[in-house]
C-alpha cells in the first residue's frame, strides 16, 4: 500500500507543472453507502467534461442495519479502491481532489477507521451531513435542469435525501435513514412497515399540501437503473437517461415488472448495471410510495447529482446562470472546429430566417450552429452520421429527448443528409419540429459553403426573407464567393422554405 501513497504536495506540484492542458482537472471521490466512485472532470467549470468515471461496489452500508458497522470485507474493498483512485489521479495529473463521504461513514461505528485510512492515502475527506447531501443533490439537479421546480429525491445506499427546488434555489431539504440497503430490512418485516415509515418520514416535511402535483426528480444509481428498465419496457428510442420522463403510474408498474423478472432477464436490459440488480425491487417500492404520497405530476431523471452539485456550488452567480447546453456545445464546437470563432457567428447569421420559431427552439438552433463544424475530420461519406451522433448522443444537459432529435437532425442535414429524416428519427420530436430542424441544417450548410468555415464572409453577408424571396445580400468585394455550389445550396434552402432564391450585391 505504501507504494501507492502520495501526499497532496505532489499533486499540487504536478498540477502546476502541467501547462500544456487548456483547463484544470478536478477529481471527485464519492464515498457512498453502496459504491465508491471516482470522476475526473476537465473543461468549463459550469459544464465540465468527464475524462474518467469508475466505481467500486464496496457496500459500506450493507450491514449497518444489523451490526451498526462497516463489514471488514467492505472496508478492505473500499481501501483498495481508494488506493487505486488516488494513483490514477497522480497519473492523470489532476489539479485537485475533492473527496466526500455520506451516510454509511457518518453512521457506522467504525466510520472513523475508514476516514483514517483515507487520510493516510492522501485524501482530505469531508463527511457530509444529511441536509448538506440533500442540498448538493438539489444543486446538481438545478445545474443540469435549470428550470427544475419540484422535489429532488436522492436515493443512496444508506439514506434518502429530499429537497424542494424552485427558480434555481433550494428551498427546503431533509435527510432520512432510508437508503436502498435499509429498505430491504423494512420490507422483510412486511410492506405495511415500510409504508408507515414512509408516511412518518414525509409527514415531517409538511409537503402533503405544499409539494403536491409537482415533478419528482430522480437522483442516484438505483433510481437511474429503474429508469433504464422503463426505457427498455417502453421501447424508448434514445439511450440517454438525462431528462427522461415517466408518468407516476410507471413507478407501480416497475414494482410489478420486477416481481416477474429474474436476474438473467434483467442483465439483458441495455445500460443496466448488474451490481444494481439486487436492490432494484427495494428502490422501486420506495419510489412508488413516494410519488403516490406526493401526488407527483411526473418523474424526471437527472444525470447530475451530489458530485455536480459540489462543482456548481463553487461557481459565481454569473457563471451559474449560463445555459449549460449552449456552453457545452460551444466548448465542444470550439475544440473540434476548423475555425472555432465561426460556429457561434453562424447561429446569428441564420437567426433572422427563423425569427418566427417558438422561443424554446432558439437555443436548440444555436446549439446546432455551435456544433456546425464538428464533423469535418470524418470520412466525407459519413459526415452526416458523425454529426448526428454528436448531436443526438452527446453528453449534453439542459435538453430533452425531442430537443435532442432536433439537434441531431439539424447536424445530420447540415453535414449532407439532405432533406431526409435521419434513420430512426422523428419518434420523439413532432413532424413540425423535425422539418424545422431540416431547414436549420440546410441554412447552416449554405453558410458553411459560402464562408468556407471562416468568419469574414458571414460578417459581410446577410440572409433574410423578404416577401416570397430568400434574399442573400453580399458585399460587392465578396460577390465572387457566390459560386455554383453556393447558388445550389441557396436554392435548396429557398425551395424547402417555399421561397424564391435571390442574390443581391451591395
């Protein structure tokens, strides 16, 4: 073990010496009751990209309800995992490590032993109190779903955290010793025992009136696994968990489904971690009781939780207010574009044509333009597919499933997909939205061809609808840019908009 030890001074020196990296790397080590996870982030503080993500299913809270302590085997698994994670942080040259522990460590009689071992490895572990954990989970949801209004429920192995959020603020927060590893013990004494515990717990919140008919936001691996099963059952076409929505009645449906499925069948569910299977029934029972008591309007899954809340907590108000979708796509576009400054300008260039779009579509259109040059390195025959993959499956937040389809469709069209709906598309977005995204893609395609991906031609040209014409105005010194390829794309866009293409020199 001593070979793996590394004090914080080495990490600091390493981070200072690494000038070749454009942004800092932050590692977060989450010592939970069920799993211990390392996530390494890099990129904009508001929406950092995940460089590395790994978990160890240590089960620290597995025996808490019977012995009150962390089992010896779980302790050893945790220490080995923490040693590996710390060494990886050294190899990845992270600038800082933030480590925190939750219910199992704060409640276990031998929790201090694990903290001592973690300190000897090199961690400075913050033990979160229940309400602190609830607040960070809520901030994580706000970070990834800025418009969130309702109840955030974070189900861990040892505890359940609940928070009321509205208008970007955490209004109330609670923590209860009802994690998924403890629900099993209550259920073994009969369902009525669990029901009474849930009622007693929620009565303390006073939400029987205040929080009725609000969305319930799901945080935590067990509940995300339930959502994976629901996606599988409902044949949901998009394998992206963030902002996946379920009707409240689906919670009871999941209870029934899990009673019918054995472990082998559950292993066939895409994206469902086999380590979560043993606790799924308990997680489903608890969820069904909560949404019934709260009379929730819907369930919404959040990919962000305590770890992202910890990052979000430490940024200033101005940065926190930035749109995470636009910031994330802008950063990705800048990293992959030939001429990064052009992508954002492209959105402004086509905006006037689509000024009558619903206001909620404006940001999706700009996000597409931010990514408007990301596929140029791909084989020309597969650029449309590359653009689709980035738009549809990118690790974006602040975007729904139908909006992802629009984003993917715009990029698919822009990179050569023509007027066609992308293969498998049009299942979540409406026909109107899909056709609009095709129009965006054609406009982006015209702008990129006219400018060659550079800035100056877009700044000295202007495109707009005037009556029944699609008028492209070009500065006289750049009129020679209007070649056959540009004229063809101008005509293609005009045709789909039901307009006549007109070029004007000034």
